[in-house]
C-alpha cells in the first residue's frame, strides 16, 4: 500500500522506494541543500534522517536559499 | 480621522501608542534589491522615524520586474540603488528621515553601519551577508528580521526578538558552499512581496511591543506548499554567535570570502575559507544553463558570464577577469553562489 503523508501542508503520495526521510529529501532533489526537517511537529536532527516514514506522517521541510 | 496614519492607528493592535512607537523607530534596511525595496516602502509608508538603506549595487534592467522602488529612468541614469531608493522613499513620505548609503557591507564596516538603529530588515541576496548581519545584530543587541526568496519560494525568521530563541547560525550550523539565487533559478515578484510583508509585519509587531513568537516560515506561491516551524529546540548553547560567550566568527575575516585585486591584470581573486570550499562539479552543474564557454577539468572550471571570464580552482580560489572592482566580483559570485 502506498503511504500518504502531509508534506508542507499538502497531501503527498510516497513512492514505494522512498522509505526514510533521507530518501524523501533525495527524491525531492533536496539532498544537498541546507534544510530543516520537522516530523509530526518535532524538529528532526540530521543524524535521524534515517527515520522511517509512516503513513499519515506530517512532514515539513524548509530549505535555505540565497536570494532576496 | 483623516491623518496620514489614521487607518493604521485604527488597527487596534497598533493604536495611537503603537503609532507613536513606529514614529520613533530607527530602522536599518540591509540591501536595496527586491526584499529591501518592498520592505523599505512599507516601513516608510508606515511612518517610521528614520530609515537607513544600504546597497553596493547599480540598477540594471533585470531588476525592474521585482524591485518596486525603481523606474526605467533610474536604470538609464545608472543610479546606485541606495541613491534611487532614498529619492523615491523621500517622495513617498516626507515625515521619514531617509538615508541611502552606497556601500558593500563587510566585517569591517557592519557594526558602524548598524549602530544607532533599533531594528534591521534583511534585504540581502546571499547567506554569507546574512550570517555577518546575524553576528553584528547579536553583538549590538538589535533584532534582525531575516528573509530570503528565489523562484516562487520564500522563507522568513526573526532573530533576537525572544529570549532563548535560536539565531541564524544555530539554524544553519555551517555556511553552505552554494545556495539557490535569483541569478541561477530566477524569481517572481509575488514571492518578493509576500516575503517582505512577513518580515515587515514581524518588525512592526516588535516595534509596537507585541508578544513575539519567532517561527521559521516558508511558502511557495506556485505550488501552494507552506511550512511553519517552532525551532526553539535548535538553539545551541555552544553557538559561536549567540551563546553566553560568543566569538561572532563572521565578524572576523577568516570566516568570509577574502578578495584581492591582481595587480595589472584587470582581475579580482576571491578565496573561500577552508571549511566551505566550492566544489568544482556541483558548481559547473549549477551554472551550466546560464554561462557560456563552460569548460572543466579536474583542476578548474572556467566559463564566461556577463562579459567576465570566471575561473574556479580546486583549491578554493576564483578569478574574475575583466574587472579591478572587488564589488563587481563579489556581486557576480553572490549571484552565482548565493
């Protein structure tokens, strides 16, 4: 069964090969960005990006950009 | 009520007392590009007492779609942004003491520039200057309203507005060698205005003494994605910028890009600090679509960009040919690397 999560306020269907936060970041093309991840309202430390993604997880990702 | 600020005073959280505080506020706007233009215009219309706006740059045609203070004539006249901004802001509201300064904000001058102001609005276009401003604002005890945007995406975070809240250095840990910029991935004006509006709303709240709950927020106006995080758990007790014994590393020159004009060669050399050297391959990939004559080998990447030849070496140096002006070279690098 496909996992459905809430990603930055929108419903997002996780492809089967994405199992962890790190894999999600890479799938989204954010693997090499400076970013902050929140999972179910808790900030996730970088060494916990191997945390598995579960159905209905609420995930927020904010990446830093240069412009302005 | 028919006064200039009557509709703002009618807004109950501001009221006459808040308006008086706005009237007495001295605000520094760091950068007169897109965010700086938009934020400065809102603050001047709101009737702040004094506003200083600093920028190193000259106006270009590519600025006009999003930098709302400027006109075609300003570009034709090749005006520095700080000068054109000063003139436009004074015309918008003569109550405000507006000062435009043409300068590159550096570790050497940032404290002198910020001194005497009570609030700093971020209108810079790169993370290095933001971290410099973060250190300077923390040292002087001045709140700093961070904002950044590219494409249709923007983020904001107010720093120094609540005890125990993290600073930008806590959130970033290290300066990324490369980040997205408006020169590499473009930008649309709605995200500029949205980002500046969020920064300015927080700044007005802070001026008027509202309860501050700093949150790291982002929005993408194209995709509709948004996020808002309570990041207080990211405050680092050992942070070199905001701990009890801060060293303010970005105020010392060894954390920032060093520059030198190569005598007689019409070339500026930029040298990155060892801990954040730019890697050749990702750099080449990120600029592939916007430069010409891109060449790379294991030792260097070279290309042409805006009539300048750029050469990045694997030891962390870049040569910008075709100029003796450090500001021109820094601007090119900020545009490409953020």
